[in-house]
C-alpha cells in the first residue's frame, strides 16, 4: 500500500513553523504531535478548534498519527454541532481554550514545546487513510459529508505549491488570515506548508494592524494567504506591511481594480485560487494578467447534461461544480458566478434552500424566504435579507432562533415581517415577486 | 446618552446600514451575537471606519478584543482613550 510522509521537509532541523518569533523545527513539531497523540481520547472523530495555527497543525498531525478523523463543518452553530454528534457520536473537541466554547467533550492542548528526542523519524502515512471529513450544508438541512484521504489532500497541495512557485530552494513563511477550520485555510495555510518544505506562521491575524504585525514577525520571503474581505480592509487601512513575495486570495472573486491596487502597493504578484469544499482547489489565475482561470495539472472540467464536472485521478467519481463555468480550452475556463441557490458570504457557503428550510422549521414561522439582493459592487459584502410570516414572534425571538441554526454572516439584514408571501399557484416564489415585495417594503419605510 | 457615545453609535449605524436608531443601542448591551448582532465582517468594517476617523488601529492582540466589542460603552471608551485625531 503506498505511503506518503507526514511532511516533506528534508531533515529534522528544517523549519516547519514560526511561533512568537521562534523557529519550530521538524524534530520539535514531531515531538509536539507525538505528545498530543498520546493524550487524545479514544474517540475516532475530532473537531479541531485551535485558533493558533501551530496548535491546530499539531492537533491535525496528532490526529493523523493516531488514525483519527478531523471534522470540518461549515459553521460551529449549536444546531450544526448537534448534527456532528449525530454523524459521529464519539466526536470530541480539541482546543487551547480552558473554557470550551463548544458543547462537546473537550480535550485541552498540552503545553508545547514537548521534550525532544535524539531520534527523529518522519512518520509515513497510508495514502488511503481518511484524515478529514468536510461538510457542506445540504438542501434539506442535513450536512453532506465529503471524506478526504491523505493521498488526495497531499496531491492537491503539492500541485498548488508547484503552481504558486513555492517548491524551490527558498524557504517561504506562509501567513494566513483565514481560519484552518475550513477547506481553503486547511489546504493553503497548513497542509501546503507541510508539503512544500516551507513554514507557517502560528498567528491568525484579523485587523489590518494585526496582519502587518504577523507579517513583520516572520522572516522573508513571505506569502500572505487571505481573502477579499481582509485584503480590502488591509488596503483601505493605508498600513504598509513588510515585504511580501506573494499574495494569495480565495473564497470570493476579487475585482481587477482591487487586484491591481494590491500588486501596486505591496510590490508582489497576487494570485487567486479557486476550488470548492468537495474538490479542494482546482485552478488559479493572476487577475491583473487576465480573467481566465488555469486548471492545475491533472484536473479537467467536463461538460455533461448542462453541468460541469471536475475530474482527475483523485477526483473520482467526478464532482459537479456549483458555479457557472464556461470552458475556454482544455485547461482554461471563465467563471460567471455562482448558481443562484448558493450563497457565499466572506468564504462561508450555504444554500438558500437550506437557509429557507432552517427559517421555516422554527416553531411559529408560518412561511418565510431568504433573498440575496443584487450585488452592490465587487469586494463589498452583500448581506442576505429575509421575509417572514410569523404573527406570534418578534424580530429578537426569531433572530435568536436563527442564530442557533446558522452562522451569523447568514442572518438576514433586514428581516421583514409580512402578512403573506406572494407565492404563485404552484406554491413557488418567483424572484420578480420577491423583488416587488422588497420595493413595496422599501417605499413604505421611506414614506 | 453622552455625545461621544452617540457619535460612535451613529458611526456604526451608518457604516453597517443597521436598521436601528442610536437610542435603540443600549450602552451596555453586547454588540456581538445576542445584542446588536454584529459579526466579524461588521467588526472589520467598524475598525476601518474608526481608523480613518480617529487615527487608531484596533488590534486583537493588544487589548482584549472581546472586551472592546462587548458594548458600545467599552468601544467608545477605547476609542476615546486611544484616538490620535
């Protein structure tokens, strides 16, 4: 059976991470992971909630070494946690917080650095070992599991690192603003560092000043792995970070003007990556050089019955893409936005069908619908709104119930109470009818 | 409500298109979650507007960020103490 090492670094003294200004060697990392692996409970599934990226990486490695599966749900809302427990009754939560934030059995990360040993052997992992299950929100409210094997994710991040030019002699440090608890952050800020011989920054900076601080804390050459929301905030802040070799963006399309402004201000190329929870990343582009996306080697897109499928040696069976894709050549395509049912707010995905299901499942809600207004402009976050028929509830009660069922970014703003929804004779709600209802409401509130 | 608290409340309402009036934002109610219902994208937006108007950069690691955004009073007090313009 083929095996792949836990990490691709050449020797025990190479650097895997930077933590508070200190380099963490392969030897130290393996000692930290082994220490944690010994202390993990018996359950086969874990929710790795570590917010420190190095602690997360140690947790991931310890789980892999003890043949456990990391679960990556789309949100950590209480309802989703209950569903995770139904999927895997033995699931436990790993974090460095003494006060656990999640209602699951909790394991605290042991203090690092762990004592190191003289011998240092990089463990080999079975390529078929299931290391993670990523969930997408299904249309019925039941999350859909997508298992990931070690062979699959390593192949994917090696292809990514090759495309991004990170496989050479130089040792880069990767600084991520996106959480490792979602597919993009897991692949690009954690697994790619482990499998390109590079190092990761332990931080997960949020404010522009934090991002600049995290960049300054690690040696050059540096790669910033981020999203349009964070990059726009950084640019608007006017702060100038220390030299960057490369900027990566994903989760939502970046406009050409923002991409140009980022390249001009930071004197670094900006590359966007594209993928999905189901496929992992599959393509890249440099927005200032053109709008076309270039597929990673080995991946192809195939049109079949008006749908586009991604397929590769590792993506079997083929996976249907939830975006409107126009094939330009065998290895290039254009992206024309998401299929109408799917919403992506700041990198968090959901489907309108699922959100509507959650809304109408609340006791007291007779009818309701979420509505995504037309985008106000690129790089700005467009918020969902909702119309609801619930004569016995008020807005705070309803919002509290929704908060139990979905991530806060999907909460409707505004939430509009109506007497009834303009459903047609077949019970459907045409978008035009909802738009008319919206116009009626906005005229009313102005008057 | 003191003038500066009202100013920060107005700034939040305008920058986030919130559907409330300044009088509806309680001085000590949480801004996150159950209170005003702000999330991390909102917080980033508020931080940006604050940095432009008052010349101060919010940092998650300098002061307890949860504390700053725990209420309008704490946010306004923090801005008042740290502002450079």
